[in-house]
């Protein structure tokens, strides 16, 4: 992780980024897991669904995606004529890595007719092999809309898939993949934290394991976490997701306290609980954001057949999810 920025350095970088944004007619999209200084500078901060909706409707010439690689790819699929850049092309995802396109293609060939629902945390090649895409915020709705006469395959997150299966009652084959951050949370560590803070509701992301989810007061996407915590009368919360979300929650719910859920390796909450940090999300920094805008690199490039085929299941998702609440513009 990069050393903390001095206030003067942060201000100078921020001014330069805003100047570049105006010059390029760019929009800066940031996922909820980004570092605070990037969230504070972004035009839109949100979850994968909200950011996909924003990317689909933007009038900007350049999309600067502060997230991980598959998110920037999604923006490119929705905007093939626009320039899409991200601060660090090495910002990957353990879920994306868990489902190589050739392995999915082989599984589909062995199970003809299977209906593939792919979590957005996957590569463009996997999206191109899918019938529909989903996010954690709309996965239940997407599965409910799936054909009733087709066998369903959910890739690549087995924990999100299991939670959706519980919510919908739809039988699904689950791909054996997971988010390395969310599976670090354990039932034992969370139970001990609940015992210490019995007045704090536990809010967990559905990428957490089932033993963690059963202890949660609310299981939801990061965007829905904002709504839940804002509307709850509770004054403090235990949040079981990547720690970048705490900055967004603190801004959206001033006066309330948010504690990161912990793991067995770190049994006490801290301001910077590294156990719940995504090493990929944290590759993006203000310096890299400035540099990618100044150089218009690294850019996302995809072959036309992949762009066209991958867009179909994304458009299907956006059509099904049209009534969903968009993230808050900054």
C-alpha cells in the first residue's frame, strides 16, 4: 500500500485530476471499495450495478474507471466508441480468475442447454459466454427472471450463488469460486465481535460464507448497505465487506459509527483492518489516476466479436434491473 498522502500533495493531485477531467470531457467512476481520496474526487461512487448503469448512459468522451479490470471492461462493452482507462491494469479479481473462459466453455459443452447466469465479477470472455449478467444488488431479481424450463448455472461466486438460491428457491449449479476478502470473515470472529457490541447490527455482503451470513442482521449489496444503515435507528454497525465501504457509509450516514468485521487473525476492530482490504482495489491511487488521465493509458481494448457478444447479457441485465436505484452523484 502506498504511503499516506500529505494534504498538500493530495490537493495538488486533485486539482490536476480535475483539470484533466475538464480537458478530456471525462467522467470518473469509482467503486465503493476505492481509497477515500479517489471516492472523494469521483463523479459517481457506487456498486457494480450502479456504475454499469452510469457507464451505459454517460455522455463523456473518456471514462476513467477506478475499480478493477472487469469493471472497466464492462464500461468498454457498453461504450465501444469511447476511451476507457483505469489507473492500474493489474487491478484484477480473485473471482474473475476463478472462472477461465475455456473451462466455462467446456462445462457448457458438457451440459447443453444450460442457462448461464454470470456475476459481473468475470472477464469479458466469460460474459460473452453468458445468457445474462447479474450483480450482488440484482442477483435475486435476475434469477427470478430466468427461464423456468432451463437448468441454471451460476458463475463464478459460489457464496453469492448459494445466498441467491436460498432467497429464490431456484435450483442452480454453482461454480466453485469466491472472493478472497469476503471468505476471510469467520463465524467465530464475528460472534465474538457481536458479543462485545450487542447494539450494533451486522451488515454483510452476500459474498461472505453461509456461516457468516446467518449471523447477519442484513445481507445485501454495498449500495443497499447505505440505505439500510441510513434508515436504521442503530447508531453503530458491524460491516462485513471490503473496508473501503466504511468511508462511503460514514459520508452518507454522518454521526453513526461503522466498525469493520474482523477475522480470526485480527480479533479486534481497527481503523485500518488490513484483513478486509482488497489488494487489487487498493492498487489504484491518486498518482495513478492522474497518470492514466494524462497518458490516456492503460486503455481497455476488446475485439469486436467479444464486445458485441458480451453486450447482450449485460443489456439483458440492465433491462431487467431498470427500476433499480442509481448511485448518488457527487
